C-alpha cells in the first residue's frame, strides 16, 4: 500500500487541511467499524505508540496507540494552526510536525518565497524527511495552498523545488486556490503570477480551484435548500458542504462550506488507491494518463453529487461518446471504480479533465497582473526583499504567456489531421 504526505501551507491550506482530516477520519470510521489499523488507513495516517518511555502501567497498556496524520502544517502566522491544535483534531497531528512564525508574509510572495523559504528550508526538510521515514512506500506529496496571499503562494511554491530536489521520484500533486477578481488582497495578481511560474516548472499535477466558482456553488446550494425547492427529497446531513459529523467543530465559519468541497475532492481523488473496487487506479496513473505534455499539467475537476436525494437511483451514463477528443489522442480516457462511496452518500463521481478550458482563467490572471504592473503599483514592497528583482516579474509573465500559447496551439488542432499538429515535447 502506498502512502501520501500532506503539506498544508498558509491560512487557506491549513483551513482546507482541517476539513480534509476531519472528513478522512469520518470516512475511515464508517468503513472500518472494528477500528483496526489497516492498509486503507495507512495511506494518510500512521499508528503511533503514545506511551511515555518506561511507562508500563496497565492503564497505559489499554490505550497506547493512536492515529497521527501524515501531515506537515506550515504557516507564518500561527493563528490558524493554533486554532486547529485547540480544536477536536488536536490529537490527530504530531506537534513536532508544525512550523509557525508570528509575523506573517504580509500578502507578499517575495517574503514567503525568498525570506521565509531560506529561513525555514532546513526545518521543513527535516520534518518532511521524518514523515517520509514513516512511510513504507511514499508515492505522493499533496501540497494545499492559496495563490493570492504571501505564505501560501510564496512559501508554498518554494517547497515544490525543495521537494523536487530532495524526493525527485515522489509525485507532487498541488491543490491551488486561485483568487477571484474581487479578492480583497490587492497584491494577489502579483502573488498569483509569481507562483504560477513555480507551478509551471516544479509541479507534476495541479488542481486549480477557483475561489469564485466555489462561492457560486455554495450560494446555489444554499439557495436551493433554503428555498424549499428540494423539499424533503434531500437526505439529512448529506450535503457535501456540511461539516456536521463525528467531530463537532462548533459554529461553521464562512469558508467551511467551500473548504469542505475541496476536501471531498481530494478524498475522492485518492479513494480508489485506498479502498477496494472493481477497477482501481493509483495516483501515478493520473499523471501518466492525463499529462501527455509536462508543462500542461493543470487538471480541471468536477464533483457530483453535492447532496444526496432520497429514493433516487442514478445509473451511470457513458460520457465518452459525447466528448470531443483531439485527433491524435482519441482514447484519452481513464476510468476507475471504487466500492466505497463518500460519507453520507450512496454514490459519487469525480471527473478530472486536462483540456484548454483553463486558458481563460490564466488569461484573466495575466490581465489583472498587467493592470497593476503597468502602474508599478505596490512594486516597491517586493523589490525591497533581498534577492527580488524586477526581472522576476517579467520572467513570470513570460512563463505564463508561454503556457497560454501552448493552449492556443492545442485549440488550433481541434479540427486538424494528425500530421498537421504542432510538435510539443511529450512527457516521458
């Protein structure tokens, strides 16, 4: 059984991580009612002896082992991590696997990447190595971070190069939350643009999460539930956005519903490699089958259902015949079937697609960046950081523009014969 290590970076990364571990515990508790430490649990958790050295009392013998998350929690503001450690999940995390500061990155990619990256590189590496040592077969690092702030974008993408150098054979799956156009962080276009260059160069797969899309999904669900349109047909506590479960987290925060969707997505992504099914798929197969060109590794995700209706049977429908594939890859399709549905649901479907529909998001990001950059607005906050030069911005723009151009090339091949397709470097 392969294992994965989750790196939660920044406020957003740790908030999503909190939802992820809560849901993972509920999922395994629902499947493994005997409480036995099995292979499925070992994917994300390790079984730890909690006895003190020399403690051989009969009391401690009864409860000497507990689950610890294969996670490293990193934030340069300690608020969110401290909140997690004071909440119901506090015993799930190894307190030696936390890295916090008190000053924060000030919504500045350069501070997170250049200053805190250098300052904490060895500490982070030490904790990641320790997590890796506890794995029999480490297959993947999951990095969860946001693009718009300072720590998530800066330090989060700094880790990618560190992981690539230290663990070149381990996949780097990145869940990146992209800010909306109405983001309240005025420098978010700078941070996102600089982070994109690192994702382009050092990630194996990126799952872009659009913050505005999450907000729209949650708002639509709330409207449907509160308006009574679904009536009594919706099952209690079956809404994906709900945090109700074994671990009571008290009053829900505004972003809990959005974070729960992302947490569900990540669990669905890994369910086939953790549980039995008639057609299993490992994480390395996702990268192998969905990333034919190494630079085009941005996968669009779709998750359904977002709630479960009572007494409704939904037979699976073959989508493949209705989809348009590029002429040179008409069989670009991979299916996995897992026998274990998410908690509270009878069925679930996660679709991952590598297509050109992410291009408008990247084009909008470039436009937002250029509006700021042309005025040189707030640029001095970045340039005063040691090692940061204006060329960092121009190189980042060039990197994103090159990525957009690659998508343009693919768009142009939709109706072209195979011999007319521009040559791109194939992933090996």
